C-alpha cells in the first residue's frame, strides 16, 4: 500500500516517516481492498499550547475512510488515528459480510 505523507509548514524527519509508514501499512492486513493512504501532519496553536495533528485518509474500493486526531506528539496522534481507522475498517468489513 502506498502511503503519502504531507507535513504542513515543517519537514518531517525520516524516523517519523518510518513510524507512520509502519503503522499505516499495517491497516492493509485488516482489509485487502485498501488502495492507498494520505497522511497530513500539522502543528496547531491552541492558547500557548502547540498541538500536533495527524489526519489520515484511507482509500478503499468505493469509499474513503478518514480519521483526525490531536495529541502532544505526532506518534501518539498517529497511533490513535490508526486505531480509529482500524475500527472503521472492521465495521466496513462487517457490513460487506452481512449483505
């Protein structure tokens, strides 16, 4: 599965990109119809606190699944977004089975 990583207004280091590729890549083991994904990393300022945001769009046949999570680190935000997408994939897979 192809994983596109976009960092908004900063350059993501190789360690972070490897982490994201590993985590997002595992989603294809839950559902074979995953075509690709786009990960957007952003820094947002909320009242003197810098928040890291990870947005992941997972492209599957006929649908796009999306998760956006905020945290104090990009790794933690990515972890929670991947977990949300895993649950969405499971629900989608169950819907297909029940047809």
